[in-house]
C-alpha cells in the first residue's frame, strides 16, 4: 500500500467520552477517509476496539491496521441535574424528596496518549481522522494532537465537540546541557578489573 504523501501522528492526547450508542450511530453514518473501507467495532469485556479495514485488497489479513482503543464504563445519567433540582425544590415544608429519574448508560472513553488510544501504523493518519470525527461528535472531552501531512506539521485541538484554534510551539526541554559529564566513566573505573 503506497501513498503519495506522508502522513504521521506524532503526539496525541485524548479525554473523549461519549455514549456507546452515539458512537455506534456515528460510525454507521460516517464517511471514512481515503484508504479506509470500513471500521470494525469489537468489544472485549470493557475494552472497545475500532479497527480500520483497508480499501487496498493487497494488504494481508494478518497485517495489523490502525485501531482506536476505548474503555467502556457505565455512568448514571440523570434526566435533570440533581444539584439544580435541589435548589429549585428547596423548601422547609418538604419532608420527602422526589427521586430523580435516571438510567445507567454505557460510555466509550478514549482516554490517554497516542500509544494508548491510536495503535499500529498502517492507516494511522486515516484512523486519526476518524478519531477527530468522533471528537466532534462527543459532547465531553478534549483531543489534542500534532500530526504531519506532506512535510507540514499540523496542530489539532477539539474541545467538547468544537474544533478550536491550536498552535505548535517548540521549546527547549528540561535537559541539562552538561548531561554527558554526569555519567560514570566505565573505562577508568577502579572497581572493574580486567
């Protein structure tokens, strides 16, 4: 499988969370990027794997294509915010508080860095684009990434379903300039004998 332009994802951090039902609806209705024919969803216990199916038929079925990994959690969702309800109905006359209607909803949580959320290199950039689509469908969470397309770095930031402006800033890390001087000189170590 060859591509004319190089595409890579270098850094990625995600805290995305959306109802499992919404995720399935999104994937069923999604238009996938070039190179991806379909996305298979597999669930193993509390882990959800979204795997790219390559359009290129020459890709061996044993070649691992890029996949997105999410954990599945159950959260109680209330019809009305419990705090707001308490403030509205706060009364000295009320002896009994009405129970707020709620239900348990399964959520897919795409949380972690690149290796945790986006795995394998074949079709990696394309599955990153699928993740961006999921981020825009999610009402909760943030996706930040640095990717490369045809030699240009691109910053991506999606917060609570809305794309936001993002910049790439290169800064010097906490590395010490004399880091080579602080190690052990094994060649002249008197404790090591020939």
